[in-house]
C-alpha cells in the first residue's frame, strides 16, 4: 500500500469504521500517522499522511485516535 523508508516500520494500527491510522516508527519519526481507507470492491487504499485529520471530513461521526476534531 505504501513503501516506507529503509529502517522504518508501522507500529500500532488503530481502526475506526472503514478507516485505519498507522503510526510510522523510525529514526526520525514525528507525530504523524499514515491514513488508509477501505472501499468495498477495491480494498484498502492509502489516503495520506499527516499529524491529524478532521473526523467530519472523513465522514466519521465518532471520535477516532487519528482525528483532531
């Protein structure tokens, strides 16, 4: 789905509905997460990476650990 730099891995993965946030871990990791979205018939797709997302923009009505609001 996404290629990480050499020496990097994904730590914890947290899912809410059809969204998953994965914490990258590596030598210079920041506070961002990689976000993935599941679409029926297509499967998991990389959505983007950043330090937080607005749950409303993702169509989520419940809190998620990768959302800032």
